[in-house]
């Protein structure tokens, strides 16, 4: 979703997130387990917490894209996505 927002919209969205929501392991668990249930070949014991943190890292990096080196930004995001898939899939 972040890829389609303007910088101002990203800042407004991030500012509206309460710390309680962002730090709520129950929300994280529900979301990650729902995503894992959609996978064709989920890992036996997927590291959903690490995958969730990597997904949050991607979201934050999309919201603060300007601080990263432009030339390899997409490679960085692709690498994080690949790591997530390796954590969740067998």
C-alpha cells in the first residue's frame, strides 16, 4: 500500500498509528497466521515473528524511502521479501 501513497499521506498514516496497535503481538500473530494459512506450502514451524518484523521493516522503509541509497533500494526490498518467503515456506 505504501508504494501508492504520497510522502504526505505516508507521514499522516504512520502518525495515526498508535503505539499500542503497532506493538500489539496479538494483532501481529493474527495477521501472520492468516497469511501463513494462505500459503501453498507453509514451513512446519515458520518464524512468524521474524517474518512480521521484516514486513514492518519493509513498510517503514517504504515510508522513509528518501533515506536509503536509491540505486539499490529495490534490491534491498526484494531481498527482504525473499527472506520472508524463506522463513514462512518449506
